[in-house]
């Protein structure tokens, strides 16, 4: 949601600038992203390491549309990130509740790698991504938002996608609703 254009009537503009409680006029427009408050406050973030207490354990029981699942494998699934760094940011997650990469079985590791490759293929086909940041944060101190259930991030990148909004404004502008992004990627997901 963006702010409407500035009023064309100078008196109306002066009235808005003089509104009590809005602070000193600074020449900036505001892009309100209240949906980010859930992430900032840690809503629905698990508080312990127990299986079933995190969204990655719950998501597979939902429909693909409701859970934003792009594809399901035998041991892992691909799901959109609710708080994406870029449009198309998804995660590959094992069904099994496991925290550390070294605790994955060989078949889980293989399918996680295969789904990462498929994710890159799908995102390239759907959006023309020119590069990717791929990785996982292991443990709270490494920045894992949900440390008890490992997940690999696949973040698409394009030339020039770091503009003034995230650098100066600390705001990410996403041009598409997550449900629409999920459908595009699911439609492009490579199958055997």
C-alpha cells in the first residue's frame, strides 16, 4: 500500500503537514508495511525446540494454496517465505523436525539439494532471475528465525534489485501477492 499522491490544493497540503501528531515535515513519503509487524514481534515464532511447535511442521498439513507450498517431495517440500527478502524467496524444508544440517540423512540431503536446483529452475522460468542467494542459518546466533527446524533459503536476485528502498528506507517493495507468486512457481516447478 502506498501513500496517495500529494494534494494538488496547497491549502490541503498545508493542513496535512500541520496535522497534530505526525511529526515534523521531512519531505519523505511513507510506504506502510504493517504486515511486517508480525515478523518483528515474532508472532507464531516457536518458543522451543519441540517437534510440531513450529510452522514448518504444521505447513505440510495445509493445502498447497493455504500453506504457500510450491512443491512436495518424499522427504522435503518447497514453500514461499512469508517475510521475503525478494519476490519469489522460497525455502526448501525437510518434513522431519531436525535442527542441524549434519543430522539429515543422506536421502534427505539429496532431495534437499535436488529441490534447491528445481527451485532455481522454476524461479528462473517464472521471473528471469539472474542470480540467487542460497543458504541456511544454523542456530539462533547465526540468525536462524526458526532454529529448531532447518530450512534452506533460495532468494532470487536481479541486476539492480538493491535500490534505495531497502538500502536507505529499510523497506522491501514486493510487486505481487504471495498466493500469485506461489502459483507461478508451482506452474514452473520441474518434474521428473
